[in-house]
C-alpha cells in the first residue's frame, strides 16, 4: 500500500504477515516492557522487523532499532526514517540523510472526524478549505488533515527538536495533484518580527478519494475505524531547514470487512509509536 507513497530516494515498505511474529534482536527486546500485552508486542515486532528489512535494502544489516528517551526509533547514523502501524497494518519509510533531511509516515483508519474533534485538529482556515473540497464528506477530509499533520510532525521534530500542537501546523490539500503542503505556523509566528516565513514541507502524492490520517500533551481520537490510509512527509536537504519534500496518501481502498467505528473523545497518548 505504501511502496509508491514517496518519491526516490525514500524507500517505503509494508510489513508482511510473517513480520508480525518475527524475531526481535536482544537490544530491541530490552525496549519492551516484560508486562507488554500481546497486541503491543506484535506491533513493536512488526515495526522492527520491517525496519530491518528496509535498512537491509539500503545496505545496512543487523542494526537493532532501539527506542530513544522519547520512544522514537533510533535510526542508524546517516539514516532518517519513520514507522507507523494501525491495527493489522504496519509500514516503514527510510532514506539516507545526505539525500533527505527528514521523513514522516502516519497510518490511520479512515473514519470521519467532526464537531469538537475537527476544531481541535484543524485551524479555522483549514476548516473553511475543507468545506469546499470535492468527493468526500468534510469529516473524512478532516481525518486526512489529521494524518498529514501527524506525518509532518514526525518529519519535523527530529530535525528541529520542537514540539508542535495541531494548530502549529497548517495543511493545504491539493487532491487533484495528489499532494499536500504542511506549513509550520509556530515558527512563522515567532519570526514575524524579523520578516521570515514559516517552513513548508511539501511534495507529490496526497489523498484523492479516501482519507488517512501524536506530541505528549496533544489530544487525538482513539477508536478503531473502518478503513486505513497512510500519509507521509519528507523534507529534502536545502540549507539548514526543511524546504520541500514528498507527502502523500494513496487513493486505494483498504481490504473490505472492517467493523465500523467512530471517533471517541480525544485522549492524550504518547506521540511515538
């Protein structure tokens, strides 16, 4: 599902069924709590085994992907990456740091986000734009914005070491081109006095027919919804700040047979998965 999400030189890979019951390296095993439930162990294993396979395709073999203090993966020197999972789907995106400054990937189940959830996630400008977007109900476009913000954060935070809330990032969707642009408003506000503009993360490949869409203190929806869509963001090297890159959500539908679900009241889980 995500193998064509990013342009080269980003390599994206989906976990195979065998990866969910694969073998962790000792250093990776030590990152799991002895009390971890089976679901958490399966998700963690799928992400690590899939990441090792992706790294091997870049010529890096047997690297243990441990978790940092903020629970984000610690990638090998010279490598940027991102992983995400949702229910029975897991994906990884990696690239060489000398070619790509940052990568962000987020995978969520597609379900509408409306009412108070929409106002928590979206700025007023985003809500106005969503109302004019074609083909999908506004609640599903809101979920796409949510996922785009998640992937943009995963791309931006390792570079800038800055936490972002939902309204610190503004997403501009371009369904016809299959792209979105993420602009960091927090930086823009801080730099208005000096005349500098916020940093964009943008590029080819966003949503066209179905949606996709965590910082420790930020709230988000938690229930399992019917379908899933991935979204990704990467920033190519251009001076000291991320300038442009690839972001996308494919339009392919997830397998049928999902149980319907809806968003719950937001709750504050950890951002990194």
